[in-house]
C-alpha cells in the first residue's frame, strides 16, 4: 500500500479523461473514486503501522556502517554532531582474543597482540607470555625462541592500546632484545623504564671474554633505548647508575633526561673506580673514570651538588675535571 497515490492516481487520470469525453455519470463516478482514494491514503498515513516518507527513506537506505573500536567491541556507528561515531558494545571480538590467549601456540599469542582491538589487560597477558618464553642451551632452539619473543614484543610495543603497565610486563623477559624493544616503546612510562633500568643494571660482567662482551653490548643497547625514550625520567635513569659496565654509566651521564639525582649517583660511582697496582688495569680504570667524569660535567643539567662527589675520586684527572666544572657552575 506504499505510495498509493502515485500508483493508483495515474490510472484514475486516464479513466477520468475517458469519462469526461464519454458519459458524465461515468466521469462523476471516477471523480468520486478519486476522492475516496485520497481519503484512504490519509487514513493509511494516520495508521500506527504506516510508513511516512522519512521512515521509508530510513527503511530503503543501507544500514549504518559497523566499525570496530579499541575497547574490543564491534560498534554500530551513527554520526553525531561532530561527525564522529557512537559505539554499541559487542563482546565477540574480545571473546575471540581471549580464546587466542588460552592457546599455547606462539602464533596465537602473536595474533592476539596484532589485533587492533586488544585491550590493555589482554596485551598484558600476551606480554607476560612473551616474557616467559625461555632461553635454551641448544642454539637453534634458543634462536627460534628469541625470534618469537622479539616478534610478539614488537607487536605489543606498536599497539595503540599498550600502556606503561603492559610494557612493564615485558621487562621480565629472558631476552635482552625484548628488553631493548620495550625500552624504546613510546608507551613505556616511568614504571616500565625503571624496571628495565634495573634489568640493565643487573646484567653481570663475566670472566669469559666472549660472554662479557655480549653482556656489555646487551646492557648498552638497553641503556641507549632507555636514555633516548622521551618518557625517561631522572628517577628511571638513576637506576642505571648501579650498572656493572662503565659504558652504561657514560650513556646515562650523557642523557638529556639525567637530573641531579642521576648525576650525583654517577659522580659517586666515578669517584669509586679504584686504582690498581697492575699497570694495564690501572690505566683502563683511569681512562674509564676520566671518560665518565667528562660526560657528567658536560651534561647541561649538572649542578655543583651533583659534581661534588668527584672531588673524592681516586684519580687526579677526575678531581681536576670535577673542580673545573664546579668552578664554571658556581657564580
């Protein structure tokens, strides 16, 4: 019965024309029929189940687009006054991700981490799974595990729903590569960066040269990522002042995020580098102390208070560097 007028009236017009050209009674009957059709159309429009033109348009138009929102729920969107969309929750996507997280498959974990609708809580679960991927004494297995952990860590750290707490979960990883990736994440905040700094500072030195070089390189990579992170704070960097490698101390001393707390601790570590009766070792220690002192004193954030511990150094070159820097900073 929709559009009754537009369907019936054209035929009535033809009949009316014929009636007017023929008998008058027939014409009057057709005119009466036209009036009756108009009345019927009015009744239909007033009926509660009728469809008005605006409703017809809504019925005939395609349904609004369905988009997916970052809170894991598909949403039917309707433009609001600003042109953005309003979401209607649906747990289907979240349930799918939860199923992936129940799996023991690395591929399923990666799939969950790559899903753009994964929540921070779900990403935290993936991060913990990633952190627990073990190292192995068998080289081929260890490389495979490392590659899987790195791939998952990258997906997490690139995810727009990642948070400081999510990245902090990655800080428990067994692989230094994952720690460096986490330290470079734009979503890492003070909690994550502080924990990463602790992991970096605790990387041990080793008497076996090859292992020691690898540990040193790993520590430097993590320290550089932490110190370059725009979210780094003085508190996070101060933790690097406990590192076992002088290279890490120098990296921290050069960071623009290092403040008085960090630089003071680094000055204390520099002053504590010992002299040695063994000539080669003593020269190495002196060179390390001198390099660190220069880095500390050249930091724009250095203060006389932060540099004061250098006056107690075991090497005259360090004392001199510190003394000159304090004089330059003192009005």
